[in-house]
C-alpha cells in the first residue's frame, strides 16, 4: 500500500513506452535528424532549365581553375617540418598538394562518399531515393559528414606535427591552419555539387583527380628541373633527360641505357609503360555484352542494352585507394607517436625513403608495407611474398568492392530488373518474369570480373613502374571516358533540340 504504483501498473507503463519507441522508429528515420539544421546548410540550386553545352564547359573549366589555384596557394602559419609525409605515395591519386590549401585533396570527399553509400546500402540509413525529401536530407547529411571528416583530418594533421610542433607554431596558427584546410575542403565540396547539379560535366572529384594525374605525368615527362644525381646534372623529365644525355655523353649507347633505365628519376621505360597501360585501359573500355531488349509500350521498338566489363567504372579502385590512404595516414601517425610499439608495427613500420628526394617515409613492414606496391622491379624479385600479397590484396579488394558497389548504388540485378519493369522493357524472346534471371547471368560476373581486371591493370602498371601509378592511370582513363560520354550525350541532346526547333519552324 506504501508503493505509489503497483507492479501491474509498472509493467503496463513499460509496455506503453516500448510501443511508443517502436512506433517512433517506424515513423522517424535516422536521416531525419538533419532537419533542424537543413536551412543553415548551403546548397547549389538545381537549374530551372536545361543548361547549354557551352555554359557547362565554361563552369567545368572555372571549377578546374579554382582547384588549380588552391593547389598552388600555400597554407599560412605552417613550418617546413622535417616530418615525413604520410600521404606522399597517395597524393597523385588524392589530387592533393602538400603545404597548400589542397593539402587534403579529395580524400575527405572520397571517404565521406564511401561511408554514406555503405551506410545506405546496409540500410543503417533508411533512405528512399524516390522521395524528394529523403534525397534532400541525404545530400545535406553528406555535406555535414564531409565537413566533419575534413575537420577531423585537418585537426589530426596539425596535432600529429605535420606542420611543426604545436607548441612552436602556437595555438593561434594551429587553429588558423585547421580553418584553412576545412574551408578549402568546403570549397571542393561545393564545386563538386555545382558540377553534379547540372551546371557542369561529370563529377568534380573525378575532374580534379584526372587533372592532377595528367599534370603529374606531363611534369615527369617534360620537367625542366635539374637535379645533381652524382653522375652530373640531369633533367627530371624523362624526355628532356634523354636529349640532354645524348648531347653530353660521348658514349651514345651508354646515354640511351641511362635514359631508359636510370634509377630514382623518371626514365623512358616508365614513360613507355605509362603509354602501354593507357592503351590497354582504352582498349578494355570497349569490352561489353549487348543484350537485345524491346519495349512493350511501342511494339517493334528494339534496342541493345550494354553491360560493360568495367560495370562499376572506377569505383572499386577509388574505394580501395580510400581504404589504403586512410590506413597509411593512421599507421604513420601512430608510428610517429610510438615507433617501438609491437602493436603499432603490426599496422606499419616506417623508415625514411632512400629512393626519393626529401624526408618522406616508406613502409618496410606491417600491413601498410604489404598493401603497397613494390618500389622497384628488383624489390619485387627480392621479396616475392610482398609482390604476391599485394597482387592478391588488390584483386580481392577490387572484386569485393565492385560486387558491393552494385548493391549500394542501385545497379544490382534486382535494381536493373525493377527499372526494366517500371519502363515496360523485356528481354527479346523471353517473358517478363525471366528478366532478372537473364540479367543475373551477366551483371554479377561483369561486376566481379571487371573489378579483378581493374585491380590486375593497376598491379601490372605498378610492377612496370608506370608514371602516376597504376591506380592513377586507370582512374584517368575511366574519368576521361566518362567525360567524353557526357560530352557526346550533351552534344547529341543539343543537336536533337536544334533539329526539333528547325522542324517546327518549317511546319
């Protein structure tokens, strides 16, 4: 009688609370938590009418110019620290430039995209992409997560001593460096959204990666910078070095041999390997299976549905690169804090590079070592297990990421079959119910095999010493193809619109 509530009443109250909680989870999605700050998140408005091709090209070039300028603007308040660069081996792929506003490159955007897509694919974020509200909230959530990831990476960079000891540079400069990196990451995010909103061609991330890799390849081939190698002054660029060696060396055969096989600097063999991998990538881009389909709406209307070998385009290698780059960063950061810890060395044991100029470190042990390509052909022969492990890791990771990406991005057998059904498209000579079965014969194989081929091309390029790394070359080729397809599509659309207007005037 002294209890204010009986046991039965307590049980009823608990059941009511559980029911309310369950009801809340059914009606309230996790992504809806972004609603209160939605109004404060900047966004690029979608164009109200179709943007002309010339205007799209202009916006694309402007975005590229902003990126190039930021890549050459130095950060204020940093010291030229003697610490090694944890992203040195990945900067070409991440479109980053050390000591500038583009220090982080597209790494935060790639990491954010990977995390958000995986969360959506795993249904942790319940997003209905057919709902306009969910699409808006998902895009806003990506921006918020992207800025948080950028802020976190910038803070870790400063705290880990990348720009000098925090005590020596001062708290004010440290905060200013973090602010500069975060703001430049926000600029990249908005430029990417600008292009993908319909004002430009393709994706901003792809554009920045392709331009940075192309710049690196051209620079390594034609760089006029001179370096004293101990055998005399040589040009850094492989092509200029060849002509210079032919001019200054009395033994012309020795000059050709040096130009082809010189160590520690780009040589003609590296340049030839780069061109060969470019040609292979371009050739394999045309591999596809054409499925005959027909429309139930328009009888007799038949067309071909292509399933490319590179079904997931360059996403497998982008995801693999994002994983390895974050592993490098975390491994070297922990190694700088506790270099003698056995646990830290499991993830990576680092030492100053003897192959490259500067104080950059290379992994010589641990997981970071085995997921990185052998530095030279001689290193591959001296440690075959490293070469084999890198080969198996890259092929397996690309195959898994490719299969996973088809489920995440809406290009799986189930998703394509649903699109066919919604558009009343069926396989020629088959019933509607057989569509998923026929697609199942091709799409999973194309995704996995395409991922393996992408990984194999990357490994072969790395083993051959291609300039810009195998991953960079593959990304560049696939990105250029995507931009070419977008350009041709826009050009054809504009041509058809013009012909329609002329037909209307003649009528």
